[in-house]
């Protein structure tokens, strides 16, 4: 479908996680004490006030620029972007325009065609956030709107990409990678509502470009883009053309609607902000040191712990998850590295998503305890999942947490073995419990035994299942298989 190539570019606004606002000392904690409590003459834009630049926010912005492989310009400049909107009390936004903080970088993502793909970054600039409008009533029938200026003046960075993404999935991967990078840099709190907002430019090659504004969730980006691609392709198939316009994404309905024709840049009457001097960072930028970033950590996880590429990607794609992994394996990396790699990536993440719980809810030491039981062969993988579920459910329900070993004992989950007698009583069964169970199953299900002799593969699995049921999942699967084969052979002779 060469004629229908999808082209996506993103503009991402991220709140920098500073204590105070960009040009005044007001707190950035915009929900703490109700609306319009963290405001002052500067961020309310009263006449005669002067902005004073927050140094920390420039430090943070430079970290981001460097991590995105951009060149930080020795001199950048703030401008006034003039427009009227109720959330913009001054009727202009202080932002960077002609001379942004940084230009020309890239971020690597896992591309649709596999392997790393570079998404070029056009520019990174600093600006202030406007206030927040709260619409009373519902989306269709708004009664009136309230304005909260607590958010006005919070430092933002705007990151503009080149149109290098070719699908909604690549756009989502770009955002995930960007979020991870910002978190590794300790400049961003993704848990804060509205901390990341996306405008997406999308077109089908050869036709006009549409801008979808103000998408506020990561999932929203993929949904909005998928909707737009279908809409634009349908127009083109009917021989109509796509209008160049700005559209809004209605998250609840999963659709975009036309909002207005796009303003031209000259409508904003940009001019240099007369109350701020040009920003000179030439010697400062060299002193900005970056921590280990997601790509480097991913490679380290592969080299140091032997993680698979996919698991290493998952684990390091989220700062808290990566920290959790390293805490879990730290008591004995040689023993836990591989187990933790699969148990976190394949099992724990799924169980957390199912409960909409975050990794912060899991105690690393408790998880190491669980892996220890698995490593020592005390419980089967199946029991391990059961113990994990109990641990998570108790945490979710605010019940006291027990150690994994205590949960294993209270649920009688210690592995049943036909061999040594010391293992067997824990499961409350007589000795040779697996053999006893096999003997019972073979007499109870003569039909299945017949089927097995006739060569029906399903019959064997059925018998395994029955024995598992009798031992309540505590039988070692390898041993069970082996004993069952032996017993069936005996019956043949
Ligand atoms: Zn203020
Ligand atoms: Mn902007």
C-alpha cells in the first residue's frame, strides 16, 4: 500500500517537575489547596510585574535536550505569543520561538519493522503553561466554565519531532520511550494528571496534514491516530480530499471532530519578551551531567544479568520497574537474575495490569522470597503464581501481608514428591502421594487408559490433569509425567 503511507509527527508538552513556577515563586502543586490558591501578581499577569526565570527549570530542560541528542544553542530567547483565551490571563504566553533552547536531536525506538529506529527531534523549547479550564455540565451541553490559574506559569518543555513515525504504534512507542527518558532524568512525574499532552500531525502521503490537539493520555494517542487514519483513508477512497485543519480528540467517544481552521504563525504576533534577557548557557550546558538512560540500562541488563532483549526492553522501559528488578536480584544476582527476568516480565506485569496496580505495591524483598522458594524447588510454577496472586490481592485489600513461605504453608502448597517422605506431609497427603494419586486415577478412568493405548494423545494430558487435581497442583510436573508413563507401561505388560 505504497500510495497510502501514514506520516505522523508529534508535538509533546511535558511539565517539568520543579517546586516553583517558571517566572515566580508560586508552588507548582496545583491541586493541593483548591483552585486559584497558588497564584501571585506575576503568574496572574497583572500589569507592572516582572518575570524572573527559574534556574532549575532550565537545568531540567537542558538535561532533556542532551538526552534527546540535541545541540543546545549557546543563546536562546523568550518571546511573547499573543492570543486571547480565558485560560491565558495575560493574553500572551511566554515561550521560545525564533531561538529555542535546543535543536536537531533524535530518540531511538523499536520500529515497526523490528530493530532500532531513529525518530528525529526538530527542537526542544521552554515555555509556561496556561491555566486550566473546568467545564461544568457535560461535553455536549456545557453550562459554564471555571478557570483555575494554579497551573498558569508551570514550566513546560515542548518537544517537536520530525514526521518520522509511520503508524499509531510507532507514535505510542515514541511516547513511552520519551516518558521513560524523562523519568530517568528525574525531571518529570508521569503520575501527575495532565503532565504530558500531545498534539499529533497526521497525513496520508500526498494529501493535506491534519493536527489533532490536546490528547492527554498515552492510549489516547494511539486511538486518536487510528481513528484519523481510517477517516482520512475513507475520504480519499470516496474521491474526496482531506482538509487541512485542526481537530479535537473526544477521548470518551474515541473520535476526532473538526474544531477550527489552523491559525497561521503570524496570527500570534510573536515578538521578543522585553522583560527577559536572552538566555546564555554556553558554559553551563557542559556541566550538565546525565544519568544512565534507558538504552544504556537495557544493554547493561542484557550483559550483566543475561536478560533477553525483549524482557530487558520491558524492564528498563519504566524506571520503577527497572529499579524493582535490580532490588529483587540484589541479594544473589547469580541465583535470581534469570528467574526474576521471566517472573517479572511474563507473570508479575500481567497480574498487576489485571488488578490495575502499580509496581510500587510490590515489596521487592517479598518477591525475592517467592523466587527463592521457586529456585529451591519447594513449590511448582503453578503454585508460585497462586502465592503471587494471594500477595497482590492482600495488598490490594489492605490485609496484612505474610511472607511467601507462610502463604505456601497456609495453603499447603509445598511441592509433593513421591520420593523423600519429608516433603509429603506438608501437602496433607500420605507418603508417595503422587503414586497414590496416579493409581487412583488409573482405576477411576479406565476409558482414558484405553484411549491412551490406542494412541490418543489427548488421553495422556487428561490423565495428567486428573492427577494434578488430586494433588491440588502440588505435584512436580516433570516427576508426574515420568511416573505416569512408567505406570501406564506396567499396565501394558
Ligand atoms: Zn505566581
Ligand atoms: Mn507550546
